[in-house]
C-alpha cells in the first residue's frame, strides 16, 4: 500500500502534460497507461530493445546530453520518468533518472579514445556534473530517431545528484 506522502510525491500529471496528451486527471490516473504496454501477452517494460505501443507510457522521457566538449563523442541518451512534486507552497515537475547519466558525457569521451580491449576503463567517470545547459528533456518520444509533431522539448532548470551516489 502506498503512503499518503508517497502518493503526493508520485502525483505526476501536470496541466501542460494533460494538454499535451489530451486526457484529464479523471481518465488517466498517475502511473496508469492510457494504452496497454502489453502486446501479444508479453509485457514490454523491459530494457534492451523491447518496443512498447506508441505513447503508452507518457511519463517516460528522453534525456539528451549534448557532448559539446568532444567532437568525437556522440550525444548521450538516457531515459527518465516525469514526476510532479507537490508541497503546500508550490509544485514542480522533475525528471528522475540514473545519476550516472549526468556523468556519461565524460565517460563517452574517454571510451571513444580507447582501444577495443580496454573497455573496462569505461567506468572512469569525471567528478564534475554535466552543465545543465547541455541537457534537454524530450516528452512524447516513441522513436528517438523520428521527430513527431507532439514532442515537447524542455531545458533543465537544475541538476541534483543524490548524496549517496558514488
């Protein structure tokens, strides 16, 4: 059972999000998919290549990190989940992602210059966070290689790493 506090934190459908997907709070409870993510009896919420029905997980976002410091490195792509954090004073939209994504820019720069047999050095991450101006969050993406008219692109206002990440 989810506590009231956790329910408040996980209440993630914002006004712009609702307008974007053209649904209301009554028809789309937070954390509930509009379209089934199950195809032919299989759940498609698996990493490494499984495809879900287009736009069936509207809280899933694409995080694009522009690796401007290294022309040889490709942009880093990560996923995240859109959450709405609400308090007495205000509410804000946040994206929860893996902390290593915010250091991947430097890891990609390192691995792109290594020989094939030294890929274990991939875990040499920089101690410096990626500058927030290089991070873009995209909502409404089904296939990252195809730009659709319903996609929303947002810049990042702030980046915070959990104190226990090492």
